[in-house]
C-alpha cells in the first residue's frame, strides 16, 4: 500500500518533546512542508496575542494524483487524470481537559459542537509551491477555524455543562513524531498507461460473447497520495500511500427482466503486482459462468435459520456489526447505541475468537492490505490493538478524543481529505483458536436445519458490502448485500444458487448465534464510509457457522425485457 512495497524509502522518525520545533533542515527537500511550517509558526505567534489564544493548531494537507481507465465491451470509454491538494485546519481553544469540542449539554443529551454546525471546511491549495498563494489560503482558513472554535468555546462556557461530562478530557496529549517519505513518482512513472489501455479493452471484449449482457467493464484506478500533518505540538509528517485497484464488473438480464450484477476486485500497492492477463481471463470466464447461472436462479424467499458465512462475507459481517461498535469516539455521544460501553472485561463473543485491528500489517498471505498506514490522521503512530481476546472485550479503537477509562489514542483517528477526524477501523483480523473445517461446518448446518425443521440452510459465498446503524434514533440494525448465495439442502441434493437475498439483523442477537469457524482466513478489501468520509479498510476472517440468521428480499432493479435484437458484428 505504501512505498515500502516499491523501492526502499528514506525516512526520518524522531520523537520530540512538546512544543514547536524548527525542522527546516530536515524538510528542505520538501518545499511544501517548508511553506506549511513557516506559515504555521507565523500564525501561531500572532494567535498567541489574542485575548483567548488557542492551545493547539494543526494542518492536514492531502496532495493527490489519480488516474482512471475503463474499458467496456472492448472499447475504451473513460480515461482521466486528476490532481488536487486539500487543506484542513484544526484550531482548539481552551485546554486539553476542556475545549471547544466539548459536548454541549442539551435537554435530550450531549451534542458535540461539530454536530451543531461548527465543523471545519476544507479548501483547495494551489498545486505549485509558490509560497504566498499557499500562505494566503492557510491564513484565510486559520482565521475562520479560530473564530468558529472561539465562538463554540464561549458558548460552552455560558452553557450548563454537566459536571460529570467534565471528568473526561476533550483531547489527549500524545508524543509528536516526524516522518518524511521520499517524493512520490508521477502517474506516468507509476503505470504504463498505453499498455493498460490495450489490456482493459482486450479484457472487457470477452463480455461481448455473454448472452443477455447488459454491461461488461474492466477498470483500473491509481491513487498516489502524499499526506501531510503538522502541528504546534511538534509533529511533522509527510507519508505516502500508493494504490492500484483493478475491477472487473458485469451484469446480465434474467428471464424476468431483472438486471443482475457481479464483480471481482483486486488491490495492490503498484500496478505490476496485480494479477497477470492469463489469470484475469480465467477469472472473467468464471464470472460469466456465474452470471449465466444467476440469470436462471430462483428468487429466494425471506428466511430465518442456520447459515455459513464464507470468509469474505464473514469479514464484512464483522466489520459492520462489530467493528463500528468498538470505535471509541462514538461512545462519547448519548445518542449512540453504546452497545459495548459497559462490556469491557466481559464475554462478548465465543471464547475461541480474538478480534484485532492492526494498521501496521502490510500483507496477509502475500495479499496487500488496504487498511495499512504508518501514522493516523492526527499524527499518532499506528499500532496493533487487540480489542477482543478469547471472546472478552479488552479495549476500544481510539482517536485523540478520550472516553471514560480510555484517555489515549491508539492510532485510529482517520478521515478522508476533506473531513474531520473520528475513530475508524483499519485492518480488521478475526483469529479463531478452535478450528472446524468446512466439511464439518456443513454437517453442523445440516444437523441444525433438521432440528429447526428446515429443508435447507444458506451459504453466503460473497458480498459486495453492507451498512449498519449504531445510533438510538433508528433501530440498531445491519444489512449485508450478498452477491453469491447458495441453498445447502438437508436431503443431500446439490447446492442451489439463488438470487435476491439481503442479510439483515441486530448485532447482539447475531453475536450470540456464532457457533464455529474454520481455519482458512481470506482478505476482503474495501472502503468504509462514515462520519469522517471514505477510508480504505480490510477485513480478514475465516468462514463462520451461524445458528440463526435472517434474510429479506433484495430491492429489485427491474428493467423491461429487450424490444430490439442485440447488435452483432457483421465484419
């Protein structure tokens, strides 16, 4: 994911004491960092003259280069390059214990000021490194952020903040660090564009022979991001992230007119690490065969009963129903469901399971991990966090927003370029200490089906994603979107592919139904969208046997059957 997957990088890591430190010598090779640091120090000195000066100032800049290429049914349909620099400024007024981010006491609970409209607004920076235009943008955004923070802090001082809410600090003190990556390559240096144009056209042409095809695309997305973070505490970070995403997607029209999509995705830190063309062609053939089967498959009825969640599906399942509920910052809000707030040191999962989040892990079984990073978006060094050990909840994922009994960050403050940081997941890893192989998982499922008087159970082979609600206003539920689902029949007939299934439920009920897991963990690569925008994540899980799940019918994207004959090549 990072340049550690490319050539060796030069980096400097220094732990510093509190206070602003000049690093012009170390940063001389990065002219943008020099400009940012110079203007930050100037503004900091000016702000200290104010009647109510801030105690903290930081800047996040994301310098992004992107390239997109898409072939569809044998032709190139999209090619684009993009470049942007996005600035987000954080100014805090008050002190670490009590500042402008403190929840405001309202009649029905506590609202963070940010939720009341005080969130910072991102701004585009100039792409060249002319100092004055960049400094003017910084100056404008810093003034705006300071005025907003000061108004919020004064409102808090005039409000009736409950005494117990002051027991937890608003911002944690962390050891600042310096990390300077080597410069990123250009897009043209990173990917052989002309070669990939030929490849996506040739690969996507395979879908022309698929009867009933609606679309058949092959696309590659390249992201080259250099993320800057600097603060008046002394942090100076410029870290790189490189990514190559290859997606094969196609859809077919079923006999009833329903359009059925399937996709395969691949992730690597560089394009040359993606699968070769021979592998991709075999995968396309498998995808087309599945689409043909899916077009003839029956539509599933709503169901409750035993199921096996294959590794990919199990990973998304854990990300949605468990991962979001251990993001510590949520627990500070009385409007969150707070599923596990009072469950620390209690059994919350089967004793055979461990749940770990490890953003420092770059690969698993030679597969690059999308949730890897070296420092989070608050300048805190990434670290491995064991959240559940032997089924017992031990801790939460933490940003620099403390909660009761957890005063420090563990490197999980994350956000996309234009959003404020909140606690987010990274690389989620489910470890299983008591292995039941897939053959015996199936036997367990069939045995339980007989006990529940069910003709079949379900095998969820693959999913495209899902969502969950953790708040109190709406039901605390989840929804997983399977793409490949089979019925496993009690009477021994072959597994039957079905369509139109969504996996639904509530978290605590589902945790209690997990009975066993196998030993073959697989990687699910994705992006998670939440309060701080979209961030890259990974879920690594074995397959799970669940005693009882619930499904509902999927929303149908109904399309009328074709009126005209499909065009054919007459040449």
